[in-house]
């Protein structure tokens, strides 16, 4: 990516159009109309430990697909040194939830849609699943679905769905990857261009038949279906959720949607509303997760998103190695703060997990044999081998911020309700696991604040450390991993701890011992 072309624009011009958008676009979160809001610079963040949003969080993580172009089309398998580089980075990140999606055509059905050879093109997938198995990471496996159904004929291919189920059995019971706990039958089936081309009934038929095959193989209790895996860009397709509940019942115990909001929705309350609409549509007692999330600036109407979209398009158009479906601004510092805003809103809305799209640019390209990579990742692990640009393999800034919210939110984490004062751009979360705590405060706006953090019961954090994701002089080690700014802190959270929250920063305070 020609980052030199956008570096100065994206970090400096943001101030100007953020100020403009403040006057035009900030909203009261309880209002459907946008109206100006007066700013304040202080307030109290109250953690309500008696109000638990989520008793057992599945985890935060990333989508890590098995490099289908590299192995099948480019003849460029991932070198061992690059696998090891990724393993080391993931060891720090400690994701506890991973989504892995494949196409039968680049794995067991590579020799033809009706063929079945489970060892075909297995290396990349095997390495990913082995890492997840070794580190007790919950995996949501899935298929893009294009070989499983024919939307033009409104039909499913029963033999191919049978093969898909056989492959899951092979992975779990032959290869031993018991980390696979969930399965998506078809990616984003509500969208035009997906395998089902927006046809709910076709998705339901395929999913129901897949479940029957799990039962026939005796593995329906080892792997559960997650769905409907829709990508809603409005609030009016909740029937995908309610119909799934009515027609498939407990065959789909985990609900799953994808969200790609514009940045304006981080300020105006629309993203919280969308999350609530789909959470409320799920059956009582069921869990729902975000199976993919990121930013789509072209879906917004504000000057903020228009400017960001222009910057992204300019970078895409300037480099033949970047696919149209990219967010090149992942290389910018501010993306690391923006990404946390989405993550915190997901957590506070009562969702049980979040998967960021995605880990690595080298996973996918816009064309099968081309090298127009989909730039969304924390790095491009084939930067040197594929593009002759070893610097592209370096960690991008948002690894720092997102890693903290994966590392310190392991499976089984309890999430508390947090009351946040009306400070523009501020989100906060508070969690507990095994008697240890994390409090995180994110600020995507230009203003600086001083907040008083309090708990509603007698909690004091001793031996705590404080991380600050900031644009300049943030502390990292030789690997580029976060290092605490302060350690050995003691905080009396009943009386309240005063914390300075600078512009566009993430502050994380935790007494977890790793």
C-alpha cells in the first residue's frame, strides 16, 4: 500500500473534518435525529458489578483463513519462518475465539465439486487448527457455500453437503481438532452475490440438511451450527433471526451476524441500536456473536466517512497489489482506536464474542491468480515473498490495541454493566475472571477528559498495570508487543481512581498476572 500518499492527510486533516462533523453530526443516542451536543470534560465511570451483561464470554479474536490462493493458485506456501512469526504474535494476542472459513473447492473438493479427498491442500488449514487446538481456542469453522447450493435453481446438492459434514468429522475425529465447536454452513447468505443470493429458504434447507448429516455421523454434540451468519446493513432483516429460531430451533444454538458500520455510527448511537435490534430478536437465553466486524466507510453519509472513503480509494487505486475490497486505513494509527470503539460497543450490547476481519492480508485476493490482496489485516505475512516488501510483514498499530482486548478477555470472562458519562467518543468496559479484573477506556474523539472510575462494591486493584495506546511514544518491546506504562499500581475503586484520558487513546488497567 502506498501509505506515504495518505499518511500526512489521514493524521492531520482528520482534526478539521472531525470538528466540522461535531457541529453537523453528533447525536443524542436516544434520538433518531442528529443534533448538536455540548461537550463536557469530566465525569464518573461507574462499574456495576451487580449487573452482569454476560456471565461467560466466549472471547474476542480474528478470522484466520487457510491461505487458499497461496496454496492452490500462487504456488507460494507460507514458509515455516512466517508461520513461526505469526505463532509468536498470536501467543501475545491470546485470542480465545477464531473463525476459519474455507471453500470445498480449495480443500477436499479441489479435484471437482463432487470429489472428496480430505488430505487435499491440507497444510495451511492443519497448521491453523493445530495452533488453535494447542492453545484451547474455540473455533467457528465454515464454508463460503458456493459448491453446496445453486441459487439460480433454488436447490441444494445433498451429496456435497454430505461431504462437508464428512470433512468436519474428519477434522474432529480423525485429525483430533476438537477445538472446532461451531460451524457456519454458508457465509453471509442474506447478501446478493452470496451462495444463496439472499434466499432464506435455500439457506434453511441447506442448514437443516447439514444438521441431519451431523446426526447421521453422530457428531451433532461435538460441533454446533452457528447462524444465520447474515451481514445486516439495516435494522429490518431480523426475520432471518426469528425464522431461524422458529424453523430450526435448537439445531442452531448460537446466533451470528456480521457488522461493518460507517465511522459516523460510532458517535450517533446507530450502531448500538443495530446491535440491540438483532440481540433482541434472538431467543431468550441464546447467545449471539459478531462473526465478522470492521469498517465500511462507503456506507456512511457524513463528511467524516466521505473523507475516509476517499483516502481508502486513493490508496487502492494507487497500488495494483490492493484489491477493491480493502480497508487500507488499517495501517493508520487511528484505526486502532476506532476498532476498539466497535469492540466495546459489541461487548456492552451483550454479545458473547467478536471476530475481527481479519488477521492477514495474505489470506485472500480479489482474483484467484492475481496478487491484488484484500488489505484488512494486522500484517501481510507474504510481504517479502509475494511483493518483495518485507516491511509489509511488520505489525500494524491496531495490533497493540486489539491484542489487549483479546489477551485480557479469555473464555469464561464475566462482563459488567458500565455507566459512562456523556463524553463524546468515550466507551468503557469492565470484566472479571478468576478474581482478576480489567478496566478499559477508549476515546476516539479529539477532546481530552479526566474520568473518575468507581466500582459499586468493595474492590481494590493491587499489583495492576496500565497500558496506553497512543500515537507517539507508546511503549512496546523488541517484538512490537505492548508494554505497560506503569506497573505495581494500587487503585481504590470504591473511592474512585482519577484517570486522564487523552485524545484518540485506549487505556487498559488490569491486575491479570500475564
